[in-house]
């Protein structure tokens, strides 16, 4: 029966038995998990995507207040505003993502058999499924990052194909529309293009195309926000996110911003007293109405908060970098896990899933911290060998993500790591495969 299914027209897109198995197992796994879960997750962040998606359904963006970029709301638009259909779409996206993980592992010289089993291992983590049930950008972002790294590991830096450049640029452009923060990724990729065969003529080559669509996406959406709000920003949360970095030294802001300082400090102390997430303090100040007398809309307030944040950081660099290193950057290496999602409907099932997740979380943390320890190894190896390897590209982009997210925001920092966790795991497995020769059983497994 399985052979009949595999030979049907449903699998017109591949001849690989392993890919066909991944699709069948992936869909079946999600179906069973959802029968046990029977729910979806709508977070405070979700409503901003839904609001923009609803406005997109009217085919009119005039007057939009700019809180979100259009990448994720476009998926909501495609399913005509149905949250149930959007979750189903994300299940399909998850299955497609697993196929690109498999293909990437094959590119990295894992055997077909081991690529298949590692892929199943990667998609078995419970938070992968839970993100797919959530109205958040993480699932489509994971797909786009997975496809991008598949292209990069397919001898990208040695190829001269305009088609490949256009595809990668378009993927990264849409990634920027999903989350403008990711606009730095194409610049790192192009930096490796220049470094690989360094000469001044390489500063302008065919591969510069990789920058085109991401810049168009970032600048284009910022211009739409300029027309609607008067502020040229990728989202009108920009200023508030800067101010969010100042939570632990808010009282040190300039005197001209006392109207911000006083509310910020008041709500920070209330957050501490109530054992609430201190990172969200500025949101509580905003929600309290303390700023209403000064700013007539959110875009204006966010602009003022941005000015306050920049001035406060400039006056207190030591406090800022201490907060970045000890909190924002450090939090990136942990996991934004199961506890933030709704529990499984049946308590007994949820208890079992909690035990499974505990084991998975320990395992994933071990991979993430092993990856962190491997960064100096691959940096030293690069300076010694003068070769750009897949591992170097991965660790550079992931580490840059950890630093940049720490610099620009504070709060839910571990969520920024989710689309890169599969890469961290793969790098650790690659290292074990290549260098830990004395563990013979492990090497036989990974060959």
C-alpha cells in the first residue's frame, strides 16, 4: 500500500523515497499531535498581525499605523483571514521545512539514511509543533532560513548563477518582510562573497543581487510607514524596543525625559514587586496611559521613546552593555519553550508531554551550549586555513543574530534563536562526525 502511495502522482515533485517518507510521517505526526492538542495559540503579538491582515483583506493600507510588517499577515491574507486554515498552512510549511533540512544534511555529506533520521529527530521537538499552532512569524521564518541555508550549502559561493542569486534574494526579501530584524543576513552572505576571493572588483559582482530584494523590502515598507505615520521606520515598535533596553537603568535618562523616566521606574518597581516580567515594563507604562498627555498616537510616542532610549544608552554605555551581555545576549542561548503555549487539553496527556519536553529541552540546551563552545574553534580554524566553510558561515550568522538581537531588544530573546536551533544542532553533529574520532560508535552512526 505504501509503495502504491509513493508511486502515485501525489509525489510528482520527488523520486526520493526518504523525502516521500518524511512527508507522510510529518503529516501523520502533526495530525496525531493536533488530535491530542486540539487548540491554537494567539499571543499578544498575534493581534498586530491579524489587524494588518484584516486591513490587507480590504486591499487598502491607507492609514495603517505601522506596528507590523506585511510578511506574516500576507499568509493570513492568502487563507482569507481563517486562523484555522493558517494553522493548517503552517503544518504544511513545517513538512516542507523538514524536506529542506534533509536536503541540507545531504549537502553537508551526511549519508541519505542518516540525513533522514536526523531530520526526524529535529522535527520531533515539541516546540516545533507548538509554534506551528501559533499565530507568530517563527514557522514561516524557519522555512525561509532553512531554504536559504540549503542554497548556501549547495556550493553557493562557487556558483555563478543569476537564477540562484535571484531566488536567494527573493527568499531573504520575504524574510525581511516577515521580520525586518533579519535584514543583516544578506550583508553577511555578501561579506563572505568578498572575503572568499578578495579583490576590489569583487565588491561589485553578480552576487550583489542578494542584497536587492531585502533592501527593497526593508526600505519599501519603511516608506509605506512614512506615508501613513510620518515616520520612516520598518515598524512603529522600533522606538519602544530601543527604550525597552533601558529598563534596569531607566532613572538615568536625561532630565528632559522625566515624563518617561518616572513612569518607567514606577512600573519597573511594580513589576518586580508583583514578580512580573521586568522586560515588559515599558509596555505597562504605555498601557497605563501615563504618556497620553504628551503624545496623541502610538507612532509619535514610539518616536519619543526611541529618542529617550538612544540618549539614555549614550549616557550610560556601561549599564547598557552589562544588560546586553548578562541578560539579552545570554537569554538567546536558552529556549522559549512549551510553558508559554497552551497546555494539551487532557491533563494526563499534558503531564506526559511535559516529561517528554523536559528531556527534549535538556538535549536541545546541550546542543546549543556545545555550539557556543565550538565558535572559537571554527574562528581559529578559519584564520589558520583561510577557507570559508559551511560551518563558518553558519556560526557567523547565528552568532551575529545573538549579538544583534541582544543589542536591539530585551524580552523574549530566546525566541530569536528558534529559527537557528536546527543549524546549531547540525554544526555540533558535523563536528562530532569530523573530529571526535575516538568515539567510534558515534562516528559509525553519523557517517
